[in-house]
């Protein structure tokens, strides 16, 4: 890992991999091993952290700071399944756009959101959280399934559904806060 970091440092900031999986030496798979990712992140940060470069030239300090920020952004993206999915599309040169999905799904989302907004009961909100989390897991699984077989249009539709469910998660959290 440090050999890679030294090579990258010696060639300048433009040589940091735009493939976050490659940057962390991870397999290109939707489900990442978070323990391995965290370990690789710490290794890279131990090399790139700006505090390690205070006695170097201004140019090297700037590169270390930029590299550290880039490694942080890549790490956060791979931790977030929605960002990870979008990044996978970038790597495959598929232009992901928020897809308009089937009307049944959209109507279900509207009904769900109305129920959340009208809810006055913490236990019911807990049930909504559980339902939404289960639906989110299913959507990410479907995204992965279609991505693996390179049906990127279907994968994109499922990733868009994930975005709706992530927004639901935020709405539910806000509602919980309002009731507390």
C-alpha cells in the first residue's frame, strides 16, 4: 500500500486513481468489506495526512492536503451505498440520470410520505423506519443484481428508487424529531 502511495506522491495529484475501488485496492463489487476499506483508508491517510508533510515544500504540502481530502471523499463515497452505486456507473462510463420510474412505485411513495406526515405515534414511525429500511435493502440488492449482468438501465432505475427511499428515511427522521 505504501509503495502505491509513494508512487502517487512522486507523480503529482493528477495520478490519484479516479476509481475509488482501485485507490483502496478493493475488488470492483457493490458490497464492500467495510473493515478492509477502513484499514486501507487508515493506511493511505497515515501517508497522505498533511501533518506528515509539514517539513516538505509548499508544493508537496499542498499535494498531501489535496490527496488527503481526495482519499477522505473516496472513503465516504464507498461507505455510502448510493454514492458507491453512482461511482460504479462512472467507472463503467454509464451516464446515470435520476430515472422516472413506474407510476405504482411513485404512488406508493406519495402514500407512504403522507402516512409519515400524518403520523403522531412513535411506534408507528418505528414501523415506518423498519419498512423503509427493508425496502432500501431490497432496492440496493436489485441494483447490484442488474449491475452485475450489465443491465445498466434497470440498475439505474433501482438506484433511483433507492434515492427516493433515502429521502423517505430523512423525512421519517425529521418527523421523529418533531414528535420528541
